[in-house]
């Protein structure tokens, strides 16, 4: 069959999924901001509610079946947690200090960071070298396992939300107003990158040195395949804020966000599909130890877990290009979507711009010809996601 340029957008994912995210009992109703697991059994989650002077570190040693409250040694909000191994871990705090444990959380010791402002995220690239970021463009670095911290120059005053390093030299930071920063020399110099959006960016993750993902407000998901030189928007099919992203290999990834939203991809973000989380609470953080086993935490003490990737089974298929046709393309006024056979059940059409912002969700029933008015759309490229009882297909249109 002859291929046209539009064929590269034809991806069909057939999903037969029963929810496999199950709630765990956290023993608290505070907001949980971050989760990290050392292995399939040992994990930590942290959070707090400033207005109630309530702050928590929770630990599990049995995969989340039971969570035990640990003493935090501080009276401020806890924002992010990471561990180098089973016993050495760090927590960033809302008013500047860093908490450290060397005994698996039995004791947490407060370490001065040299700042008093809010810290949002903490990440260690090895046992000695770590970074924390926060308000007003703050970046701090340690080279002695958190004993001392040195302020680095970010060159920005925007709020910084998340930090991630692929090795001891190469790292990335994201934040408000579409801020993306990269270093290739361990933070001596941070260079701005262009992500194609001015939305606030909340989380960043790299499954390898070249491939990375960023998520943020209005359903933003952007991807790089060349270590941040270029960032390309992906279609999330939502306008909800997305707060956390986690990949453990180049294909399987998860995103969580507002109102219990969970998205999963099995093809490196070419397609993202919705999973049922069994909660309407906002999810702030997601962490997977492999492609299938993961946890997510959020408001009101929410903790959920999956051991099979969130779904019973997922089969990926490719539709023939002739199954759906969109014309005229490009268009100034209307587009018509035709199917080679009458649809037996409802067809759901979602249109997003190239930045991933949903433009319109429309539902049509039992029709083999669907007409949509695009005359009010801004000129540009749009992605049309067509969902039937059999699955999805995504096509590109151009509005002139």
C-alpha cells in the first residue's frame, strides 16, 4: 500500500483494561507530595499541610501493605524524597533545610542548605552529589552527601519544580513559564532550552541519556530524543494539570495529575491512554521500580499501587490507512471524517493542538460520516484522536 506523510500518525491501540490500581491505607489525611521506592518492599512518601502544622514521613517495608509514620525532625512541609540505597536518603523541605537519614529513616537529621526559601525537588546523581531546586530560580548542590550545600546560578527567577540527572554531569531542571534548564558540567553552567510552551512544567524524567519527558499544566507532555536539543509535544488528550512522570524504559511510562488522572504509554509516548485510578484525589507523584510495579500518592493521604502496569492486558495494533479518511486537509472551514463501515457504537473525537491542549471533545453516535467545523481554530497543525469501540487512531490535520 502506498504511504503518505500522514501515515506516520496512524497508531491504533486496542485496550481491554480492568483497573489494577488499588488503594493502600496510609493512616493519614495529609497531602502527600512525593513517593520513592528503594525496591519492591521498601518505600517512602512525604508531605504535609501547612495550615494544620501537620507533616509526615511514611515508610513501608512490605510494598505498601503497611505504612509507618516516622519522625520528621522538622516543622515544615516536606516536598520531595529520594534515596541512594536502602539506608541513605534525603528530603527537601518548604523552608530551606534538607533532611537526611543514614539508617533507613529511623532517624532524620536536619541539614542547613544555606537558603531559607522553598525547595520543591531533590535528586542525587550518585552517593555524594545531589541537587535541590525551588523558588526564585534556586539551585543548590552538594558534593559531600548533603553535609554542605552550595548555591548555583540558574540565570532565572522562575519557580523551579523538578530536577533530574542522567549522570554526574548532565542534568535538567523544569519550572514555571515553560522553564527548561540543562547543564553538561554538573551545574557550573545552566543553559535555557526551548520547549515550545509557556505553561508551568512540573516534572521531568529521562529513561536514558537522550530520551526524556516533561509534563505540566493544561495536559502538556513534551519529549526529547536528542538530550534536550529539541522538544516535541505529545498528545495527552487532557487539559488537566499533569504533576509527575516516570519512565523505567524507553517504551513504558506513566503520568499522574489532577482528579486522580493516570496516563500510560507503551510506545514511548506516541499514544497515551487513560487508566482508572479508583480515586478522584489529585495525584502529585508517581514512581515505578520496573515497567509494571508502581505507586502514586496525592491529596488526603492517597496512596495507590499497581503490580501489572495498571491494566490486565494491552494489545497494540496498526489500523489500515484507509479505515478512516479526513478531508479536505488542509481546511479553512469544515473537515469530514469518514469510516469505511458504519460504526456500531459511539465514536469519540478529540482534537488537540500541537502543544497537547485539547481544543474540543465531541461525541458522535453510529455514523460513518462525521463533520466538524474548524473555522474558529487558530491556523496550525492539530491532532485528531478517533476512539471507537475497537480502539484509537490518531491523524494530523492542518487548519489554514
